[in-house]
C-alpha cells in the first residue's frame, strides 16, 4: 500500500490540498490502523479482520505521510 499511495495518489492530493493537509490525513489514518490493531487483534486474531485491515490502514497512512 505504501508505494501505491505514495507514488500514485499522494502526489495528486498534495497538488490539490497542499502537503500539510495530506500529512495530517496520513498520520490520522496511520493512527486509526494502530487503533484497529489494539482493538481487533486478540489472543487468536482472524487474519482478515484482525491483522490485514490494520495493515492496510497503516500502509495507506505511511504512504500519504512519506510523500511530502
């Protein structure tokens, strides 16, 4: 998710909204991915709902944050 967000989408968002807003949005999405892991992952997590969803959110957040 990081290369996809960083190279394809973040550049367009930066041009439209500016780097500050994109970095804030990326940090908030990354934080929501961490919160997902804290809430959804238990002792025996389901991969699709407990781990993969958090990985997708953190990947999108990092991809938006690293581009600017």
